[in-house]
């Protein structure tokens, strides 16, 4: 997944959390398919932009939650 530079919590902190929980961070949205946080750049068709809360809630519940309530588009 790709973490936006405008994310809150800060990008670096969120990336560390994702990696500590076994997630993979990509340098571009094109590679990732999922963007965490607000993002206004170009992205591939079918990619998703999710709120940072999705990451935090997924960690709290110890499983990957559905994207339904976390879409930012």
C-alpha cells in the first residue's frame, strides 16, 4: 500500500505501523493499488483511496477490515 504525504498520523509513523504488522509499503500508488490518506494525483483504474482510520481499525481488530466504510472518494 501507498501512504500519502498528507496523512494523519504522520506518513512515517503510519508506514512503520503498517510494516510492524506485516504490511508492505510501495513508493507509488501505481505499484500499490491502495492509497492511505488524501491523494489528488493520478492513479490507476481500480485503485482505492482509504482513510487512515482503516489502518488503525484493522490493527485494533487484528484483521484486515472491509474497505466499505473507509473510502475517501
